[in-house]
């Protein structure tokens, strides 16, 4: 077995949580690659949150925003409450798409995916 002296220390990636609007947040990819396709996730307002500077896990499970970011996606999380506060559905999604387009870690050619639930039915849309 090698000694600790010979091991190379790997710096884990960090990303800044960005508030795009009330109930709409962006987290760039937390993968070693450092960039990835865009993903919009629509979640209930009571979903566990990822706080800037810390990880909140419930029963050892990270919140969806953090988990998808760790998988290499630039993630915009939209809580259902954003649709009530921000305005129309178009306004909320335009805010999310604009956030991804302005995110340097999210190349435009990677496309944008959409994942959400409505009345216990999951929907997935890839563009």
C-alpha cells in the first residue's frame, strides 16, 4: 500500500449558489469536469434546500438541486411557489433559461432538460 506522502491531493469542485428570483435558484455543476448541460427541476415548495456554503441532507439523501449538480448538470431549481410570486409560467421559465444561458459552466450546445412532478406524475422533457 502506498504512503500518504505519495498521494496526490484532489481539490473538490465548488460552485456558487445563485438566486435568480424568488423560488428560482441556479447551481453550476459540481463535477470534476466543471461544466455540463442545463437542467431545470420543478419541485414542491417544501423540498429540502441546498444552502450556500453547506449541505443539508435528510436521512443521508442530498437535496435534488445538489444531487443533480454533483452529476454534472448546471441546475436551475424552480419551487412551485415561484409560479405564485413571480408571475406567469413563461416568466418563470424564461428566468430559468436565461440563468442557464448566462452560466459560463453551461455550454449552449449541451441543451436543457426539464424534470418535474405534478400530482405524483413525473415528467421529463429534453431539448
